[in-house]
């Protein structure tokens, strides 16, 4: 297979993310902010680097951002057709990375909240219900296939392993200095003969039963040392949002990353605070960070896992950056 076909396709999809970022900022703020958000997204070094790597990061970020833009439109207009589109896009994003599933539940609840245009409760519930139906329709083929293989409806069979590894103190034996998979191999290699025998007896080679066993063991580790588990959860969040990429890439690359990431984080948070009057609308974006944080605290997150959130920081940083544009250009954009 020619890898350049995939590289070009991913670059096209990732370029769409800049357009979506611009449209979202324009919708929330003004045309100048839209231009600033699109430019920031297009020039963001971490995105540029990942656009050329054969990973699903760009596709996932674009699908999640498009779903978010559609959800904003649903809340504004309560169009039932747009609700179907938003739900379908959420489904596609979840099929790309199942970690978005908690956000999807929060987004559906958010659609039912009162809005500034005072849409009746029936209309709000209908839009959320149609979005949920479209989401389920997109996920159904995968869920049915999973049930046929494992006997359970699920998005994957390694959730338990992730919970188990996330609860283990050995998670930080190699991570974040190296890829988290290195730590995972050490964690599973460190299982005692008694644990291996218990796993085999409980699962008999069944992936779904094995996932249940690992989940139970992970919860047992958390209950045995709640304080240590809480400290490790905070450490995972600090790694995910920290000034150095995870895994580390060397002093030069890590410094270059920090030079972009720290200002973006500060400007994005400042933009959120600056727009706090629209807190009901912005609960959708807060939901992105809350859902990601909840998953990360239980499991882990490398920088590539968190990078899809960066576009929302860019969107809220955009009005601040747009103020730096020449007045003539801003007036022309507003015309």
C-alpha cells in the first residue's frame, strides 16, 4: 500500500479542522475571531506534525469538532435534521476513538437544558432524542458485531485492561518518559502466578470475561489504596495537560512544544473566563474537558490523546488574538 495516499487523505481531513475551527469561532464571536482561530489551527505545530503521521488523531479531532459545531447549531435553531446530523457525527467520532462516549452523553443532556431562545421543553427533548437515535444508529452495526463475537454490546474488549493498568503504580515506571505501552507491558508481565491462574479460571479465554476480571482487579487496587490512587489520577491529569509532551521527545522538541502549548493554554483559559457570560452555551466545551479528564484520571492520556481538545482552546483564544489584527482588516471582515 502506498503510504502517501493515506498521508494526503489525512492532510485533507486535518485541513478541514482549521475550517471547522474558524466557523465555530465565527459563530461564537465574530468573523475576525474566525479568521484567527482558523489560522492558529492551520499553523499549530503539533497538528502540522501529526498531519503527516499515520494516526487517527487528525480524523478524530475533525469529527469531534464538527460534531461540536453541529451541536451548537442544534441548540440555536433546534433543527431536527441538524440534530440527526450531530448525533451521526458523534457516532462516527466514537467509532474512531471510544473515549468520546462520555462526552456524547453529556452533550445529549446539554441539548435538553434551557437556552437563550427559550425553546419549549418538548422541542429540546425532541432534538436530544433524535441526536441520540442517530448516534445509536451509527454505533449499532459495531455493537451488534461485538455482541456476536463476545456476547456483550460494547465498544471494545480492552476496557478492563486499561482500568487495571491505570490503577497500577507501575504505570509510571516508563511513562511519560516513554510510550505508555512500554509501561503496560511491564504491568502485565508483573502479574503473579496466582493472578494469572485466577484470570484463566474466570475468563477461559473469553475476552469479555477477561475485561471484567481486569476491571474488578483495578477497582480492588483503587479501594486498597485510595489516597495513592487519587495522587496517581492527579499525576495523569498533570501529564496530559503539562508543559512537556508525553512521551518525551528530547530537550529541544519538548521546549518547542512548551513554547506553543503554554501560551495556548493560558489564552484559551483566559478566553473561557472572558466569555463567562455565555456559561450555559459554553457548558458544551467544558463537557469536552470534563469527560476527557474523567477518562484520563481512571486510565491515562498521552499528548496525542489530548490534542483534539486544543482546537477548543484556540477557538476561545481567537477573540483575544483577533484584537491584534489591523483595524482595517477587522472592519473589512465585519462588513
